[in-house]
C-alpha cells in the first residue's frame, strides 16, 4: 500500500514532536517551518509527567536525559490569614520532569534530519493577511492529512470557520524569565499561590530555573516599572533566595483558556495550543498535546492496517470526540483551582480544611495518584473528590447507627464514600469509585466507547 502523505505546518515543539512521532507510521511527512524556527530562541521550559516523559524518550532516545531535570518532590504553598500553608507532594519515583524548550527543539531537529521519510522545508506557506482558506484547500488536495501547529491564532479559526469554542478570559498574563540562584545548593520545584497569582520555580539545571508568575493585567499595569523588584522581594521573602541573577528579560504572554468545539475541517487538523489553550498553573498543557499526538499516531497505524488512507476514514472526528471532554475538564478545573488557592481570604475556611486533610494523608495522595495514572493509561477519566466531617454527619440517623442515604440532597458521590468510610479499619488504604455506567451501550459517546460503559 502507498504511504499516507502528511503535511505539518509549524516549527515549534508541537510541530517537531508531531513530525517525529508520525515518522514512526507508514507515512511520508513534510514539515514546513520558518527559517528562524531553527534558531531555538525559546528559553521557556516545559513540564512533563512521568508517562509523557517516557513517550518523549522513545522518540528522542537516552540523549534526552542530558537535558532533563527530574524531581520526586514538589513544594506547594499558599497563604491563609498571613500564615504559610504547606501541601507539598512527595513520591518515591519521579513526579515531574522539566526541559528547556530550546534544548528540546535542537534535539528534535537532529532526530528529524536522520529520518528518511521526513522532509524539513523552510517555507512560510501563508500569512494571516492572505486568504488562508484557499491556500489550505490546495494543501488538502495534495496531502492525505494537513496538521496545523501554529499556536493560538483566532484569525485562522475564523477563516476556516472553526471559531466555535469555550472561552474564558480572566484578564491574566504570564510573566516568564530565567534566573540563576547562586546561594542554592540545588533548586527545587516550587509553586507559591500568592494573592496576585501563582508563582512557579521550575529548575532546568542545578542553579538555573525558569520563573512563571501568573498575574492580573491590572496589577501589571499598576506596577510595570517595579515588577522586577516585586519579583525579587518575593523570591527573597518566601523562597529564601538571596543572590538572584536575571539571565534574560522578563517576557509577557497573555493567558486565555480556549477549548475549541471543532478542531478539523475536511482533512485539516488544528493541533496544539491552537485547539486547546489552558491555564499554565500545573504545566499540564504540553502533556495534553503529547496525548493528542500519541492518539493520532495510534489511529493512523490502525487504519493503515485496514488498508485505508487517513482521508478515507473518520479518524479526525474520532480524535475530536475522544479528546474534547478531557480538555474541557482540564481547562475549567485549572481555572477553579487557581481561584481557590490564591492567598486572599475569600475561601480560607474551605482551603484550610481541604489542604490540611490532603497534606496529612500521604497514603491517600499516593493511592489517588495511582488511580489517576491508571485511568490515564486506559483512557478512563477520574477525579478526586473530598471526604470531610461536614459530609460525614449527613450519614447520621435519628433511628439507627448510620443511614446510607443523604436526605439533604446533592453530593451523592461524596456521601456514598462517607458511608463506606464508617466501615473501614484505621490505616487501611481504600478508594470508592463512583461509576456512572449503564452496563452496555450500542453506540460510543464523548466519554466512552461502545459496549461496556463502566470504569
């Protein structure tokens, strides 16, 4: 059978990883990049979970280890009534890995140049000032699949009639810069939830790190001339850093949560931040993109075994249906977490209760993480919910020792777990999975495939 002809537009991390991943399929890949994409000027960093680091290692080989900073400890702190509350995470294995974008881009380019079925073409196919629709139509006739990895560009969606989306603009910006901290033996991954917004320290070398601070536009405008001094003050007071060197200028990026309802037109797929842009709070964005790319590779291989070209299948609609729910949950969930954990006093009672319970219960953190990771591997969505005495008292009965129904209404999933907890022996690891399954379904939906629908 002939090879799929795939065109990828964009020389950022998304385009490079997509080209390398799809080079492992029976496809001929042409990657269109701008000339300056090879200069690797992006000094920001990317955070990777364990599973997606493994995916990148399969592509890049063991040389990737030379550029990775890994940690089994993440320091998480917030302020509650001017007191620091710690709810840090620990693990025996790796919790988070960090790589500098410029170093990863160089490694990906080197790997791509050695691939016989990949051509790298330094050519800008179109500009937003031209008519995109006619040019993309020409591309869709020439290739079986066109993948656009061009970042967040609203004009692109408008011209392709793919502008319907879930949008949330919190009037926030992200400040990023790299630092050298001379008084630290070894930097640690940290995130502090200030009233102005979360500030993350993401080390990529022993004494070098990337700083990412999300703040309101209004705060930036009011303190634009003093922002560097404000950052230095917080680093000294709350992180204990003294000898701080800014190794590059502070850059400002807008933050807009945008989850596209439609990510393809005919055989043209919009991939990366262009179809799902979420809050940078947890560094989760690129992990979502890697998951999209892995699913795309799997689907292409599946249909190739059936003797079908990509544009002869429902591949793109299947990917859209499978990935959209998780992106919506991730995008809206991260916005909620960001608002709740800010160090103002609006939610201090809820915050104090949740963080205290979470921090002192190490086995629960470990078990919930294992369940979440298992869900990721088998594509089952799980979400950890709270256990608390205020829910537990709803299980009290006037007529018996305990009742198994909540007469107040609502929070049924939580009170079900509270009921079970009454019968758990102390220090016994346990979990309650609230499964909304209806046994068997003839048709697949957004959250499940056909056949068995339970967890």
